C-alpha cells in the first residue's frame, strides 16, 4: 500500500486528526447499523507505526489514548519519548520474538499477536518480574497465506487450553489479518472463520480465559470485519495517512501490491 494507490491524506494538524477520526467513527457507526450492532461494542485502535512523535502528539491532542505498533523496538522508543503523556496506552500488534518479551512486559498494556507457548512463557516470566499483567489476543492465520503469522485455526483450541498456566496473561480473544483482496467475497470468509472459531472456543474455554474479543479489520476492510463481529478494529492509514513503508516490511513476501484495491473500493 502506498500514497499512489490510496486516497488517505496525511494528517498534519490536530484538526486533520479530528476530521479523520470522526470519519472513521462514522464509518464504524454505519457498519454497526447495517449489522444491527451497538457502536460502543467496537473499539477503535489507531495504529501509529512509521508515524513520527510530533504527529502522534497531534493525534493524542485530538483524543487518541490507545496506539497500536507492529514492531516492538519502535513501540518502545515511542513509549519512552512520550512518557509525559501518562494516559497513553501501547498495544503491540505484531509478531514477537522471545528475546523481546522483556521489553513488551515493561511498557505494553496489550499484546495482540500471541501465537506460541514459548512467547507466552517468556512474557509470563518477565511480567511476573515486573509485577505486571498484560491483555493478550491469540493470533490466528485465517487466510492460509504462508506470509501471515498466527496459529492455524485447527491448533487454536489446544493452544488456548495451555494458557491458564500463565497467570499474568489476561486472554481476551482472537486476532487476525484477513486476505488482502479487492473482492469482499474473498476477504469476508477470513472474518467469518475467526468469529466461528471464537464462538466455538467460548463454549469450551478454560476458566479465566476470555473469548469475547475479536480483533479484525484494518483501514481497507474494517467495515466488513464489523459486519462479521469485530470488537476491535486496528486502523492506521485512514487516521494518520497513507504509509510509504510497504506492507511487505510487516508481512514478508506478501503480494499485496497486486491485490490492494479493496481499500479504495470501500473507502
Ligand atoms: C499496520 C497494521 C494495521 C493497520 O493497517 P492500516 O492499513 O494502516 O489500517 C493493522 N494490524 C496490523 C497487525 C498492522 O501491522
């Protein structure tokens, strides 16, 4: 995704951010009314990856209090630079290596990309040392693409059964990235799969494991995700403006350039 193929203008002022946030909230409300849902059941998580501190401060002034970041080091650097914004909360939404668990345990309030017991163990150990707890989402690969992180759907139930052993991890639900396609008929099944998996796991989840949340939907597809039950949408470019960094930086080998017109059609 890049500025050439997407209409999202860069927000340069508090006013710009207010306008973009209002537009996204309006689209969330419209999608909710189509689906017969209450907009207060959908949380907007603004995603600030690649956005520099000065512009994040403008977003804060416009009301953003939760921010999602894909890369741990970038998130940590920003969190340290903006400790003066005491009520700003950081959500790590990208794949984590065990050697970075220590960092996440220190500053993050939420981790949305849990997909291995090794990472769960590393986080739990570090969180205990810090005397902290963390909200977590289990990431599921619903698109079947090799480039996407996350557990295969068939492994999620067994994985979730092991999570009560980690007392510092507050499991909230599931997270996914859909297939990026111009065709809603190919995107929607990813969201349906996650919702059906959540509904099934809700019946059998061990005590203390939350299975209410569904984090799904990004700038290009969040309305579809809401129609299919999203309770958290992770939206970057529609709030901050188009990113110059290609998505292949976050999803290696992803072939989005050829298929990334979905956002233009739904924008
Ligand atoms: C970047 C990112 C998003 C947001 O994507 P946009 O196209 O900027 O809305 C959502 N989820 C994850 C995991 C991301 O890395």
